[in-house]
C-alpha cells in the first residue's frame, strides 16, 4: 500500500521502475520545485481520508448581489472554510470560504477552542486559519490556496510552525 515517487533520468530507469515497483509518480531530473509540490499535493490528497466534517453556526449573515440575508442556522463544510477573522468594529466574526464571506456573533477564544480539533490555528490576534488551506509560510505571512495572504504574528511564529508540522505529520 506504500506510494513511491521515483526521481531519475526518465528514459534510463523508467521501464525498470514501472515494471518492478508500480510507482505512484515519476519526476525527471533535474527536479524543479513546482512538479515536486504538485506530486506531494496529489499524494496527500489520495492518502487523506475523504472526511467532510461539517459544523453549524447560528445567526449567520451574508451579502449577495447587494442584498443582505440572515439565516438562523447555517451548516458549513470545514474543508471549504479558509479562515475566520474577528471584525472589531462590528464585534462579529467573518467566515471566509470558497463560496463567499459570512458573518456571525462569537468570541475568538470560544471559536478557537471549538475549531482546534479540526485543524484550525490562530496565526495572529483575530485570525484563525484552516491549516489545510496553507500553501506557504513566508516570514511573517501565510499564503493560502486562494492566494490570500494573512499575517503571522512574530510571537506566534514558532508555535504556529510546530503545529503546522504536527498537522502535516498527522495527515499521514
């Protein structure tokens, strides 16, 4: 059940590797960063269980086409949530998802405790990030799959990187 990614001179070892190992993928030397990232991403996607945790939030508001809507209860797939952001001026939490933005009332402390078991981590004061959506950590910022760049507080960098590493290891 192991998955193998070969790196070799493609023409030289391809036939031998294909016939004897049934490799998951082949990477031709010299190896470039982009194909390696894609292979690791594909590998993780195949090996992660297809779990789709869902969570219900109450009194959720959203705006679509200039109109505001309010739902008493709204259920979100946690895989679709990129991050939560506390909006201090209106004392609400914004949910940023693949399908748009929503707001609801909660405290970040309570939300952090609720979301931590599902792979969410505070990157800075007021921002709770879905670790599965992170593509890169660049100095004091985090880049998400959507291209959004979020701040990473200096006092949280060490702990955040450790938790990110632990999250990646638990994915195997």
